[in-house]
C-alpha cells in the first residue's frame, strides 16, 4: 500500500508541474473498468483552458430621434475572425455499467463554468455520455478505446461598441459540445496501481448568440433607439493530442485516477474517483 501511494504521489506532482489547465473533460483509462453487470458511481473534476477559433458577424441599426421626429438613421454590419482563450472548471457525477467484461457505458451529470476576456459565466448544467472497450489483454497489459461526448451552456453580458460611439450591454448565450476519441494502453505496474494514456482526437463546437435593443439619451441632441445582434461559431484550434495518467486503488473497488492531457492549444489536468459494486 505504501509503495502504491508513493507512485501516486509522484504522478500527482509531475502532472501538477506540467499542467496549466485546459478545456477538455477528464477521460480516465481508455479501457473498460467494470465487469459484466457491475455498476460504478463516482465523481471527476477538470480544470480547463483552451484556445478556440471564433468566426461571426455583428449587426446594428439605430435612429436618432429629436422631438419625436426621426432625423437620422444608421446601420452597420461587420464580420470578424479571432482566436479566443477560454477557461472552465467542470465537475461531474458519473454512473457506469459493465455491458460485458470488455465493454462499459457511462453517463455524466454535472456543472461547468466558462470564461474569456469580457465574458464570465457562472456554473451551468452540463452532461455527457460515453463508452469504453477493451480489445486486447495480455498479462499486465490492456489495449482499448473510448468515446465520450459532453454538452453544456453558458451565459453572461458582454459590452459592444455600436457605431464607434456607444457601448451597449448585450445578453449573450453560448451552447457548446465536445467530442473525444482516444485509444491506448493501460499497464499494471503493481497490485492496485496502473498507468495509462495514448493519442486522442478532440473536437469542440459552439454557437454564440447575443441580442440587445434600447435607447440612449443624448440630452439636447436627442435619443438614439438601437437594435444589435451578434452570432458566431466556435471550434477548437487543434484537434489531435495525447494524454497520460495513473490509477491507484485507495481501497477495494475504489480507484482514484489523475491525468494530464495536451494538444497544440490546450493543456488539461483532471482527476476522478469511482466506487465499483
């Protein structure tokens, strides 16, 4: 037990030194971990920072009203492309089921926040589904694959400058989902302790929608009535990466795992705990 905890402590220190957070959910070992007919309940956490490409349009129209008479109107439309750094903390409760000794399915319910420059959403409901399969096993080595999807939402108010003069607050909603596919080994180094990892494919897609309308009182100059909207698509800047992790049994049927994930534009630290029964 002492040797196993020493191995786990070393891995935690190494992961902590090299991870800066990323947007990607925790994956765990890429092999089935539940026997046929067995259940697993647990919790996992990930700290996320990732760079996304944003491609969208902003449109606005307004009219200057003086003494109840429209004296001037204006419209503007602008397209934009940018790279935006997002960060998120996610926590999920998991329920897994062993379909066979080599196939496991799971569902996750939890919360996720989302932040970027000028945008800061509180924790919102998020959920996911996934499966793991072991397709080769020999002695201490297992090879397998996993697939998981996660869906979430975020909202906050952003400030946009209209007609290069007026700053207006626009309620903004983001809907996003994430797909992860991974393959790789899990190798048992000692009783109750194993390491795992491998390459993975990572896709994030999201939609941003913001709308606002109102009036701006300019005093003697008049009143500006305006409407504005923004829409944009979000997607990851890089799709392929790798990950490495370690799993140790804290007690019988109670494994703890920690892992580090990376792509060209993301670094992720994640951890989870599962009780099997």
